[in-house]
C-alpha cells in the first residue's frame, strides 16, 4: 500500500499489511505492483529512498522470511530502511529473532532491517501523522478512493497522450498538404481542414475539462473543510494532474500557432486563386479590347468618315471603361495582398504590373488615336474649306458678264467683287504646301496626299484665273474703250490644263504598306514597353538565372535517373521479362538511345560546374565553352529519336511500361520524359539569352555571346541532323560526305547544254521544289515528301535526286533579274542549277558557306 506517508527526511513509505495469501501472489504480479508504487512519487522523493513497513504481527516467522526474500529479490526502487513488525506470539517472536540473525545475509539487502516489537516502537522512527490508523497513525487513507484517483489519473494521462498524437498527426498532414490550383478545390480543402480543426479543438476542450474535474475531485477534502490538508500522496496526484494539464496547454498553444500559420496560408492561397481567376477573365477582356483598338487603324478620307471614326472610338472608350476599372481595382487588390505579406508576392506583382501596363497602353493608344483623328478631321476640314472656296471663286468668275465689264464702271465693279472675294483667301485657303505637309506629315497617307495635291493644284488654277481676270479688268478700267459686240458670258477655265478628276488615287498598295508600317511601329512600341519590365537587370539578375539553372539541372538529372533506373534497368529484370512485348526484346538501345551517356555527363560534370558559378557568374559561359564537344551527345540522341518514337508507337501501351510508371508514380508516360533532353538544350539557349540581356557592355559579354553561339550551333546541328537522317535513296554513306553545314528548301531550275532545246526551255520556266543538303564534300538535291505514319502527324522524308561534288563546282553569286537567285554550275557550266532562296538574307548565308568550302578546298590544294 502506498498511502502517501513520508519519513522524517521525506522518504516515501510503502506498507505491506498483514495478508495471509501474500506468498501465493505470482512474482510477476508482485513486481508489477511494486514497480507501479515506486513510480508514483516524484523523482526527487524517490531518489531519497523508500521506507518499507512489513506488518506481520499476527503471522509467523515463515511469512516474515518470505516477505523479506521477495522484497530483496524484486524491489525495483532505492531502499532506505525496512521495518518489520515481528509476530506478537512469544514462540514466533523468538523464532523471528533467531531467524533474522541467521538469515540476514541471505536477504541480500544493503539497508538496515529493523525488527520492531510493537507499533509504539515504530512511532519512534516515523511520525504518527505519516502512518495510517492500522499502524496507530492519524493519516486518512481510503484504499478504494486511492485506486479511483489513480485510475482517473492514468486515464487522463492516456487522454493527453492520445490528444497530443492526434494533433501531431493532423499537423503532419497539414504540413504535407499540396496547395490546389483552382478556387473550388482550395475552398473544399480549407473547409475540410477547418472542420477537422474544430473537432480537434472540441477534443482538447473535453480533455481539459476532464483534467479540471479530476483536479477538483482530488482537492475536494480541502475544499470541503478548511482544516483539512492533503497528504503527500494527494499532493503528488495534484502535481501530476497539473503537469498533465500544463502539457496539454503547451500542446494546444503549439498547435494553435501552427494552425494559425496554416490557416493563413490556405486563406492566402484561396485569395491567390480568386485573384488568378479574376486576372484571367480581366486579361481576356483587355486583350479583346486592345485587339479591337488595334483594328481602328483607319484615319478617314473625308470629314464625314473621320467624324464616324471618332464616334466609334468614343464608343470603344466607353465600352472599355468597365473592364479598365475592373483591371485597376484588381491591381489595387493585388497590391493590398502584397502589403499584407502574401506568400505569393512573386506571382502577384507581375500580374499587377501587367494589368496597369495594359490600362496605360489603352489610355495612351486612345489618346494617340484621338490626336491622329483630330488632326485628320482638321486636315479634311481645311481641304473641304479650300475646295468650297475654289468652287465659289469659279462661280464668281463665271457669273461676271463680259458685256457689263466693257465699261469703266463695270470693270471697276468687277474688280471690287474680285478683290473682296480674294480678301477671304487667307482664311479659306491652305497654308503653303511645305507648311501644310509638315503640319500633317504623320497622317499623310498616299491617298490623302494625292487629294491634298489635287486641291492645291486647284487653288493654283483658280488663283491664276483670278490674276488673269484682274489684269484684263484693270486694262478696261484704265482706258476708254470703244463699243464692242456683246457676247454671251462663259466661265473662265485654266489655259494650261483641266482640273484633275476627283477619282481615288491608284496607290492603294502603297497606302496599305504605310498602314502596316504604322501598325508595326505601334507593335514595336508595345514590345519596348514590355521589355522595360521583363528584360531589365532588376528583374532577371545573374543570381536569379544561375539559381534557376541549378534548380532545373537538379530536377533534370533526377528525371534522367528515374528513367534509367525505373524503365531501362527494369528491362533486364527477370521478374518482369514476361511483361515485355516481343517487339521490344533486345531493343533497349533503340528506345533510350544514348540517354545513359547524357545522364552520366550531367550527373558528374554539369551540375557541379554550374554550382561553382554562383559566386562568379561570369564563369558560366566558360562552362559551356569548356563542354562544347561533350554537348554533341545531344546530336546523337536526336538522330536516334525517330527510331525511338517508331518503337514506342508499337509497344508504348504495354503492361510493362504501365507497371514501371505505377512504381515510379509518374504522372506522365515514358515518351514525355524521353523528350526532356531535347527540351533541355533549348533551356540553355533561353537562359544564356537572359544573361546576355543582364550583362550588356560588361565584362564577360563576349564569352556569353560565344557560349550562346555554341548552344545555337548545337541546336542547328541537331536540327540539321534530324533532317539528314530522313534522306532516302542515297546509295552512298552519308557519314563520308563530311560535316553537314546547311540544309533548306529552294526553287531550282536546271540548264543542260545537252538535250532537247524544248525540254531545256520548259525546265527553265518550271521550277522544281528541292531540299538541298550542303556538306563539305558534296551538295545533295532531294525532293521533300510528307507521309502519315500510323495515323500520327505527317513526317517528312527526303528522296535523293542528284548530287554534286564540291571539288568540281563553281558558283555565280548574282543572277540578273532576281536578287534572291544564284547559280551553281558543274563541269564548265555543262550543268547549271539556278537556285532561288526565300529571301536575300538566306541566299547570302548559303553563298557565304559555299564560298568557305570552295576557299578551303583551294587552300588545301595549294
């Protein structure tokens, strides 16, 4: 029994009361009970040592001996004293005295064993207040209540442990949860986690309530009576429960802190998904708005047309107000999210910048269009005013009767009319042509310019008519004239030429080109605006690019490793050989190509060398230049790709690949991962271009340009080789033709000295479509063919038609009549091939390469 009593030095007291069946208790049960009792006191009290009281007053020496033997052999705690209340009967007491002397060493106890004759002797060692009534003490002890309290404490401790485990499990699940990519899934996840959190909080409240109730029950005697005091054992129970409650409180606080962070992240994720959803909708509306605005390229050819365009522009502006306001509001909302320390700042800020950029672009473009249309309206009003003034002038001249002008008075009257009309010329005519063209230069399309020239010419003609009429009238007014035969009035006309017809100018194609130039200019402005945000060093820094390169390189190597270990190695697994289709047997090298070689190269060299560039980004270019030759392994891989794809189409749906994909937990099938090397070499090109943007006019720019050229050369070589392997019908070995320098499609005419003239003439005017392959030793002429392969997309092949040895050809760089043509001739122009490129630039590139080949051959001969 552990009643909670203590010795004078605070040692816990355990009492073994009189019990006839003590020796019948199994050793295991005895050990469990004693172990439990010694675990109840605090570590501090237990370290003092336990005091054991064995009450055998009504028993025999054999019971005393058995108790001491069992305690000596199985007591798990630290012993301080052992008190034995010896048997009270005279004979048994005598036997006990003799027995304790004879068997003391057999008990193997290192502590004193004190034999007591009576309870009063015990009181000399232990205070009565620490002993129960059975031992003459005053300590209140109820065994059933003690068991009830201990059971409740154990249950509460188990509840605390279970609750802590539940919180930990839930916390782990929260930490491992991937954030969804859409609004609905995010809302569902937030709701599910919130419900689970509420249930766990309810469990916590129940546990705290259970502990508080237990604490109240233990303290109930003190609460009931102010004179009552808790025993040391009860105080230990109170301390245990308080410790468990404190542990529960700490667990709850830690969980609440974690939940607060997780809940905030989920709410921010939901805010982000709503923001992204609204951004996509607003962006689509704005793009349509910008597209509609870009369609307003017409500047009008009359006042009525310009006014109609201004009304349309006004309607578009009014239509755009709502989406523009939404865009500004959404950008403001994004800025608020950033200010509230949203975790996805890097995703939100570019979208806010994009929204404001589009709004600014629309406003700027609208202002530009209003300015242009305003100038166009002013121009056409001036042209209309001038045209009407000309018509009024012609009408005035035509209405002056010749017979009335023959007299001095009539001539003077006509002169006054003309001078009065000419006084309005300044406000109705156009400014001088040079000033007019300078004023409206930005909107002078060929059509408008032709119309302006027509009206200017009309003004000149009318002015000339007035000048001549004034000269005639002044002569009549200055002298007396003899009567003349009156004649019918007739309108004056220009003696030089008739007024031009008001037909539409023929320069329509020129007008279209001019409009296209305007649209192109606006596009360039838009591109430059975008470039200010996304190509500036502040956005793409060296460290950003290096870190991205390192991270993508790590992922790339891991993916290659998973392909090799999860697919290629499994093809040699005897347990899976029955799943491999017969078409795939012994064709691992065809399916995977030199992928293991690429993996070894990147795993051993590339990743480590790129990481060494973190502190010195300028070394990155040297890495690519150093590994220039090694990167040629990608050409070999791409040359094998068509064979690999053809094999995959035959057996890609087999159970073997499905099983491998399931084990790897890959979301994509193998063919998607086999495209990774092709994508990787392109990734290097993009990142090097970004680094060049960040390092303009700085040290290392030349090396970066050389590294980019190296990667581009590899990509070109890969592309050329992909075309080369599609050549069919060539009987020789393509690998013996030297390096493939260029390839491309051309129009080709042939001219042979031998053969029927009619056939030769037909050949000249009907070009052949030929795909040319330029090697250092040979020029191949092939015909491109496209074929469907098993219902898949068309694949190109090149049927061999003819070849020319580069050691015997000559070249004519310019062909009269077409700057995109050049000639390659053979055997002293016995055979001439006229080749037409799609552009002058392409022609010059081919001529340059051919010239290098021929120059190299000449130097080799020398």
